[in-house]
C-alpha cells in the first residue's frame, strides 16, 4: 500500500479534523470553532484540486497558499529585515533614511566612519581644500531665461515632474505648499495644472510651477487632442507658472506613450487635462505639433511668445545621438535656442513602465548629461542654455556630482516622495499606495496630512541645501556653479583613481564646429565623429 504523498498531507489533516470535529459537535455539542476552521480548509482544498488555473494548487492543495503568501510579502521581508544598508534597490536604506531624517529635522549625522568600501571601483568623492571658503547663504540660485521678458531665479534643487493622477491630490498639495515655503519650483508633470497645484484660498501664494507640456497637450488641447494656442495662453499666463517645459521623453519609459483607463479619469483629472470624464485618455508616444528639429524649436518660440516671454525649454531622455545633434544644428540654422534643457536619466523615475523599458531603454544620466553638455559647448551654445538634470538625486553629494559633470541645477522626484513619507513599497501603479502618495483612493490619501508633509518637503529641501553649502565650502568654492569635473574623483581600480576631467571626455568651446568644418574628426569622441555628420536640422532621421 502506497503512503499518502506528502503534498496532500495538509488536505488529509483538514479532512480528518473536519470529520472528528463534526462527530464531536453531533455527539457532545462542542468543538464548533474547530468544525468551522477545518470545514473551511477542507472546502478550500477541494476547490484547489478542482480549479484549472494553477497547477501548484492542484498538486499542493492548501499548502500552496502559504507559498503565495510568502511570495507576496517577499519584498517587504527583504526591505525591512535582509537588505544591506548601502544596497540600492532602487534606493538604499541609507538614502531613504537620509531623506527621512532631513524631512523630519532629525539628526542626519553618522558615527564610526563610512559604510562604503572606499577601495571599490566606482567609489567617488569630492576633493576638499586646505583653505575652505565661507559660504554666506545656502539659498543657491541660477537665472534661467535672463534675456527674456520674465526671467526666473531658480533654486539649484527642485521637484521633478510628477502628475496629478499619478500622485494623489494630497501629495500634490503638500509638494506645492512645500515648494512655496522653501521658494523652489514644482514641475507639474504632463498631467497639467490641477486645482491641487493652486492655492486653496484666492489670494494665497502658491508654489512656483514649471508647466510641462506632453504629447497629449493636457491643459492646452482642443477637442481632437491637438495643441490649442488659446487654451495654452489661458494657463501659461498665470502668475504661478514660471517656466514652460515641453516633454519629449522621460527616463522611466522613453519612447513609450501611455493610456489612463476611462475608469480612472475622474472629474478632477478631466478638469486638469481638458478631457472628457470617464473616457480613456491617450498620451501618444510622439508630438503632433512638430515633426522635425526645426519644428520643435519653432514650437518653443511659439510657446515662449504666447506665455509672455517666460523661459521655455524641453525635457528629454537621450536616445539616438543624431536626433539631439539635429536639434543643435536646428538651433544654429534658425537662431532659436531654448532657455533650458532638462536631461532625464534612463535610470527611471516615478512613472510605472514595462520592465524592458525600465531596465534597458534610455541613456543613463551621466552619459546623457555629458552628451548634451559637450554638444552645446562644442557648438558654442552652452552659455545661452541652462541645463537641468534628474535621475536618482537625493543627497547633496548627488547634486555636487551632477553639477560637476555639467548641469546647472538638479531635479528630484523620488527624493521628494520620500520626504512625503514614501516607503518604497513599489506599488505606485496599483492604486494601493500604503502612504496615500501614489493613489486616487480617497480613504488611503487621507493618511497624508498636507500641512505636516508640506513642511517636511520644505525641510528636506532646506537641509539638503545646507549640506550642499558645507560641501561647497569644504572644496574652497562659494557657489555650486563653481564646480567643475576636476573637483570630482573616481576610483577606477584598487590602485588607481582619476579626476572626472581626465576620465570623461570634454570638448573645448567651438571644437565640434571647427573640426567639422575642417573635415577632421580625429580628435573628437567617436559619438561626435560618427553621428554629427549625419544629423540634420530638418528631420529627426539621419542622412543616408
């Protein structure tokens, strides 16, 4: 006689307990609780064996449910009990703790030395000076659009693009109020300007907004989804809107459109985006207002004019290098330059995306920033255009590193989500965010108390800039704009370190033009030698 296979033991125990408890109830009128539990487990086991969708449940009735249970909490077990403090998945516990401490005004100092292996390849640091400088204020600012009618004095650290719809109403309120308290800018994301970006009471100040215009032209579209100059002007001339940003692509899913199902298009989302309530909302993968580099720049000029001369630029994740080279050639041909360009690193952002896009599409921030900075320097356009950068920036050293490589200012999305209380549950796309940040569930978002979280947003910004001031002073500098590649050091092996200026390629002003005109590309990095000649201002396609 064969023994009962072990996979059926749980089912057998449930049946035996059910029979025994049933007899106990019938004979002695006791054991009702055991009857109910064993009966429920027996019924569950029968259902498991009869269902046809899960082979594991058919072979391991009842037992397999424990496997699914443990699998469902695996990320939390790793994050809270097993994860190393310095292991970034995608942000390390050390990174998250730093944001929480600065947002809550807790002590952000650490004793007993670094937890990093300073002899590990890719370890980076900033060189300090024997004569540190004295920095008078940590309110570091740059002027964007200095030649325009309405230039903007921007902080060097700001909130990156996150739309209402992706984030809850309370999250948007807290971010904007925090930006207003701290005097820095809040990017609307392509979901446009909602009622929650605006002050709750007429006459109250609101946080400075960068209005992002995506391919869906939300907030500035006609009934067919095309760009509407009239609708754009209505929003662009609001005093709270300080800059206009055309989104070409984003680091989370470059080259990918999106759709918000009609069931999620609430009255508030429909109002903000200018779309019908309850109808599927399509974000195309490309713009319909232009189809060439020159067309893009003409669109920039149109928006700048309609907004009354506010700084206007575009954001992109770098892909084909010849496409950006074509945009630069269009700048030289038309004389139209954006006031700023924001480079979004391919290491992703808050937007949920297909795994392949998250992991394998888009140039990482370092290479993308270098390409944009070098191209503008080589074309003698860098002094006309400010560069913003975003991609896993949460600490003062992240800002130092990014500005030293070529940026003028930094944006952060997930950093400010941590300031709101995000625990990195990575459930942003499920509408079940445990902290009420990335959900439209009104009950869940009640957990996010706006005044408290707004102050935390402002605190995080303020304390990060204080730490930045200390780093700048230690290096003997007075402003982040003084940072250059030679201030940044990177270990390339156990026995060798290099300055970023020696490790990474940097072009001289006008070098791209002079060597291209001379027909010599021997000293140019390969990406310029290969792709600059085939880029064209009248098409995003390369020359054959």
